[in-house]
DNA sequence: TCTCTTGAATAATGTACATAAATCAAGATA
DNA sequence: TATCTTGATTTATGTACATTATTCAAGAGA
């Protein structure tokens, strides 16, 4: 009888050598997402490079990875309360919001003073900075071409949510 | 012997009545992601409301959902080739890129004429619009305060990637 | 005849289990 | 002694299968 191995410290396949580097658990996933799941999970670790790169070293080097950013969680921490809307017009260019930008909005965050909000005024939907001055609400554009709009009781007015992020896509 | 049911058309639990509305398959997921997987999958369907809302109807109504946007796939179609970097300075405000914005960069896209790129020049990393005029490369700021920078052979120069999206987050 | 109860049928779901992968060290070989 | 081969050990992984959920219609009861 040949004998090899034997019970001992550190025997066997080490933990964490799987592709995930961590214990896993089977979870049922809709078929349509199974294929892209790999990249979905990967996207939770997008490298965030530091702002400055020291002399001549290529950015590709791992040396410059400052941290990893979970873009997903950053933009959509609570999927249930998030919706998107496209910005129209130039009334908020002072806040860096341009026509066509995609706004990520939290419908549950309280609309405090100086927050950028999506509001409905007399049936018109708009994005503006909300000012609360002594109980008076004002919708403030960020462009001198447009005047502030004080909210009066005779107006239909509601706030749909607070703008959390603005995404502009290039070509 | 009592008899009920029996084999027949449309018998049994119908397809698609599960929470996913679709057939599923068990896939192993790292334990650290299992908890947030529900919201990860949900985020693939962020409602995108139409730009205008007709008279007075609340935005929350499903009537106004124009489509659903897969934010995730939009921003990170190819996780392997994407990295992030924070913008510094005001040389690109003309393109709506402000200090502190998060830039999502594709390192594999070809850096064509008029593309906004992350480049390394003599060891300094920078974001500029790339111009290609008769083989001559120029890094073009989008701010009149700064001059264009023609690339000459004596410069260390490389392009790290093409800026695909700019994300600004509010408070 | 109409309504309610219940068994059969079928899809959805979670997990136990069989298999694969990775590592170590005993024994074989040079 | 140094190197190679191989079995034992342990973790990683995919999936078969038992269980649960949902629906339909037969039969019971009013």
C-alpha cells in the first residue's frame, strides 16, 4: 500500500484561489443576465487612477491605481428610489448641466436649500436649484439669462426628486 | 379514489411568474456580493422618464416612463478596458468638465480627431481635446485661458485613453 | 347552477452532492 | 542529494434533485 500526502497543516487547495478570491454561493440569475454577469461583477472594481502621474510612468501600470471605485453603487445606491431624466435647455449651465445630459435623481432624498431638484411647475417639468428662504421656495436657474422663479400658492408645484449625479457622454 | 386536475393544456404554474419573470439558472456569486445582488440586478432597469411631463401628472406615474436605461452597460460596456480618473483644473470647462468630475475612460478606443483624451505629456497627465491636423497632434484645452499645445517629437507623449463619460456628483 | 375545496400538474427555487482544481509531501528515480 | 511522480487532502464549482409555489379544473356542497 502506497502512502502519499496525509492529513496535515495547509494541505489541500488553499482558500481564495478561485477567480473570485473568496467563498461563493449559488444564486439563481435570470438567463438573460447570466452571460453578462461576469462583466457586471467586474464592474464593481473599476480602477480609479490618481489625478497626477509621476514622471513618465505609463498609466497602465498598477502602481498608479489609487483605489477601486464601485461605479455601480456610487451612482445607484438604492435602485428603488432612483430614476433618470434627460436635461433640456441651458438654464443650468452654471452648475455644469448641459442640454442632453443624463440626470440621476433620488426621489426620496429631502429637497433641502440649494439642492438641485427636478420639479413640476404648472405641469412643466424642470431642473433648477431650490432655494428655501424663510419658508419661501424659489427655483433658481444657474444662468443669468433666466430669472429666479418664486413659488406662489396659486401654482401647481411638486418636487420629483433631488439630482445626485449628472452624466455627460461624448460621441 | 378522488381525481382532480389531470394532464391538460395550461395546467400547472405558468412560466414567468417568478420575481425575475424569466427562467433562471444557479450561478455562484462571491459571498460579499450576494447581499447586494438584488439591487445590482434591479439597477439594470433604471426608469428613464421623458423630458417633458404633460399637464400636472405626477412624474411617479408609470405613464411617463419612456424607456429603461441600463446605466451599468451604458457606462461600462467593457469593464476590462475602462478606468476612471478625476479631472483637475479648469482647462476643459468648455466641454463641461469641471474640477473634481469623475471621468470614465476607454483605454482601447482609438484616439481620433476631436476626441477628448487622457494624455501623458512629459510626465504630466492631462485631459484635453485631441486634434489631428495633417499628422500633427495638438492638445486643445476648452478654455480660452489656456493655449493649445502642439506635440513635438522631443516631448514624451502617450495617450492613455478616450474620455467616454463625465460624471459630476452633487453634495 | 354557482361557489368552494382540494388534488394534480408544472414551474421556480435553494441546496446537497458529485466532480474538478489546486496544493503538499511521500516515495520513486536518477 | 536533487528532481520528478503520484496519492491524499482540501477547497471550488456546476448541477441534479427535492422542495416550494402557483395554477387549473374536478368534485362536493349549498
